[in-house]
């Protein structure tokens, strides 16, 4: 039987890291209060620091990935439409001669 992993929103992760950084309380205590293990809180902190160094918020990176995926799908649809119109134009050009 597979164990279902809990998923946390990017806002939750960012707030958890902020509380830990600004709280002055031990990491283990904050992690326990949030219902996660300390290593998870540490991983979120590292991810956020990396995102800050790249000057992109973590939520921004996710939004950019979603937009990129949407644009790629839209691009594929446009290619298909273009190819169809090319073949239709060629077909009608043959008929008119």
C-alpha cells in the first residue's frame, strides 16, 4: 500500500521559513508545531535561499513554469493550425488550375 505524501502550498512553505528565520525559536519546535520534520523545514529554507539568490520568488518560479507549459501547448496548437492551412491552400491551388 502506497503512502500518500502531504503537499504544502508555496505560501505555506514561505511562511514557515519566515517564522523560523524571524522567530528565534528552535527549528525542531517550529517544525513540530507545523506538523513536519525539521529536515523538511531545512529543505524549504534552502530552496527559498536559492530562489532569493536568483532574484525570483519561489511562487514566481512555479508560475513561470506553468506559463511556459501553457505557451508550449498553445504553440503546438498553432503549428497544427498552420500546417492544416498550408495543406488546404495547396489543395485549393491545385483545384483552381
